[in-house]
């Protein structure tokens, strides 16, 4: 590798991108965005990874991955794994460009014609939620995540501040401010309210529309079990992050009580975070992203492991996964046999001006396109208009002031 640059820009929100160039001038991009902790990964790359890349053979993807993972001695964690992911994706981008093929061809070729994606809807009350679902259907989504306000809670994760009655669903939890915003939480109020909301949605849209819901790490195992059971009549595609992900054993209890499918893993960074979950078949969908789980090389291993237990992919795709990270995910989605669904939150126009993309979106399905590589280019001139701005995810307190999982 002749050069490797860390690009930090904020076109609508912050992104960290690695751009690698080979001795022959072939360029590859990787996403290293870690929402609310962006500069830590930028420093990890600039100070500790870029100097190691110069002069290395860009085609040795596996060796470079092992070198960065084992060679650091300090393993795992989101900062390390986002940095490794950026290098890994940039090298896959380069290898595919040199081969003259879209990346999915190097991953085994297409296993399907398109990648089913789910969109997002939310409402501060049920009528607003139903309008939001209709708006996302009009945007082409055929599967929809449903989040709702809860009476008695001031601000709930996943609920857009403005109703999204048309166009792109615009929800970004991180706020540009010097300090993180404080939100509130009341589990009892949430558990009382949510089943009735899903009943209203099913009554309006019928039994066939795939519906998803994210509990965002907030419940104890027995609360999660109760929610999963209460939602069974509404036939969810999945219930996501019902308990905090650190405790893999928690899902054993949830699983004993409900047949609602479970998704987990957006904050996981390696296959080891899935060890018990996969072996004991405690969940149904792998939520990791290429960006936060060590790149295409490592995420492929996670879904291949999961495949032996009929567990499918459901990769994380919020706007804090950059178009580079999304593109890499789409190539993997298209290639792996055990694809389940892909989260798709459309980026802002400002983001799309910096990251030029080749993916297509039609009839509820994404396709990464046929350009050699991953199909994304970076516009430095456009990026120059959007310098980094400090932004933080919010955090939660219970009514009595106790910090709770956000
Ligand atoms: O909170 O991407 O399923 N999606 C999510 C996201 C995450 C953010 C964190 O950066 O849970 O909204
Ligand atoms: Co989530």
C-alpha cells in the first residue's frame, strides 16, 4: 500500500472513512464510523494502523486482518474492530476492482436477485404511526420496524421528533451538541403500551406485512419474555435487543417463554459475542454490521457459523453505517445463503453528495450494482463543506434518576 488516509466529515452526520491506495494507484474505501466516539477510531487508525499498512501487500486481506487483530494483542472492542473493519473493506474493494468484478462475485456470487430491506416507522400516537407506515410503504418498503411513543415517557428511542408523513424517514439519535442529551425511561409504562400499538397496526394493515420492533437493550430477561409472549398474536418478524447484549445467557430464559423471533448483536464486535447464542440456538437473526464487527472477512465468519444452526443475517443499517459500510453489507447480503433481511435507513442528500453510490432500490429490495469493487466513491470537494461536529447518542435515566440502558 502506497497511502492510507483517514477522512472525517459530517455531511448531515459524522462519518469516518479510510481510503487506501495501492502502489498501482487502485483506491479502496472502508467505513470506520462509531457513533458518538468517531475520533477514537480516527486516532486508532491514524496513529496506530496507517503506519503499519504502508508497504504491505494490499492483496493479503486475510494476513492483514490477522496481523491487526492478533498483532495488537488487545483484542475486540468497538474501536479496534471498527478500525480493522475499515482496512478489511478497503482491501476487499481494491481486490474486487483489480479483478474487475463487483465484490459479491468474489464472495461466491449472488444467491438471490435482490436484498429484502426493512424501513422504519414511528409515531407519537397511533394515528401518526399509521401515517408513518403508509409513508414508508410509499417509499417502497415492504417490511417495517415499528417504534412508538409511550404515555408518561418524554422521549423514547426510535421515535422521530417530526412525523414522517412523506419521503425519507429522518431519524438520527445522535445529536450535535457538546454533551449527550438525557432521556427518560419507565419499563412498566412501555410494557403496558406496546402490545396495544401492535394490535392497532395489525388491524390496519392485516396479517401479512412483516413488522419488526427494537426494545433497545432495556428489559430484564423476564420482562423480555413477557413482552415476547404478549406480542405473539401480532406475529413479529423479530423482536430486537430485548435484553442488554453482554449477557448471552439471558436469552435462554426469554427463549423458554416465547416463540417471537429474536434479533441481537448490533453492538457485538466479534464471533465470540455469539458463541453461546449460536451454539444453543437462542436467537434467530445476527444484527452485526460489517463496520462494527471487523469487516467482510469477520462478519462472513459469524454468519457462516450461524448458518449451521439455521440462524440468519439481519445486518444493522442505520444512518451511522456510512454508504461505504452499507455497500459492503449489500455485497455480503447478496452472496450468503442464510440471508434474512437488511436494515435500510436512507441517508441524507448531503451524505449522498459525499459518498457517490451505485446501489439500486426497487420494490422493497436493494442491489449493490455491478461496478467493480463495492461501488462507492468519495467526493473530497463535497466533504470539505462538512467538517466534523461533536455529536453524542443520548442516555437514559429512570424516574428516580438511576442511569438505565439506552
Ligand atoms: O441505536 O445506530 O436498530 N437500530 C438501532 C440504532 C442504534 C444506533 C446507534 O448508533 O438500534 O438506531
Ligand atoms: Co437496534
